[in-house]
């Protein structure tokens, strides 16, 4: 007869949950790395500071090319 010790089922469920969250975390990390920063609704977020940096970068590139 197979005897299951108390807490075995809970530990198995905890392990399955942990592994599932790890896969979810890795998937979200890869997705966010490909698309840039995303807000909590999954939309790509751009701040004014980021756009100012991009504009300054483009201006400097044009100056140095001239």
C-alpha cells in the first residue's frame, strides 16, 4: 500500500506553480526585450524623455555627418 505523507500534495502543487511562473516570467522577459518597454496593458510605452533623447541623437548624428 502506498502511503502519502502529509504535505506531499501541497509541495507538488507549489512546485508546479513555481515552474509555471518561471516559464511565464521568461516568456514575458523575452517578449519585452523584443518590443521594448511595455506598460501594464501590454502597450509599448514611450516617454517624453525617450523621445527627446532620440531627437537629440538624430540631431547630433546629422551634425557629425556634415
